[in-house]
């Protein structure tokens, strides 16, 4: 699995580091900001228009993984976005810490649209990471 971690390290090719760290309220307004940021970074990584759309969808689905930490609860969505030529990694978590719903349709879409996806647990917090590249999933 490639992606980023809170310390800014990455296992994307070329040792990419977190280009953007973003904290937004978990809800529609925050997701719009996150989608704008991912669009810019995906374009900078050289992804095709179709893969940029996939990256935007993945960010929306990442936010949907935490239904118990939804809008109005004061929850914050944290995104670390990293890039390498032809690839983009995103690591998502929420505060206060909550468990993502991996039985949801959102998780299914993340797995289908991304090249790789992974759940990470560290320090009592759960994060979800996905990598989007130039190749289209089968």
C-alpha cells in the first residue's frame, strides 16, 4: 500500500511527501474544499481527467466512511495528500477518533476506484489510505 502518514513520510514512488495537509469540518462544505484540493494535486501529479474525477469521488467517499462523525457533531476530516509523477496518495482520518464503516458502499467504491486502499490503526486512531494512479482499474 502506498500513501502518506501523519509524519509526512510516504511509500509512493520517488519518496513523495505530503504536499497538502488539510483539516475541514466533516460535512458537505468541508468535502467541497477537500475535493477542490484533491483536484489540484491530482492535476499536478499528471493524472488524466478521468482519474482526477475518480480522485474527487474517492475523497467524497472517504468522508462518508464515518457516518457517526457526521456534520453537526463537531468532527473534523483530516487529509494528507501526497503526489509522485502519475500517482496521488491520500490518507484520511477524523477527530474525535471514530471507526470507519468498512461495510459501507463508500468503502466498496474506494477499493474499486483506487489502485490500492488500506486501513491503518496507530495510537488509537484509525485512518484510511488510498492511492490513485494513471491506470484505470479493471
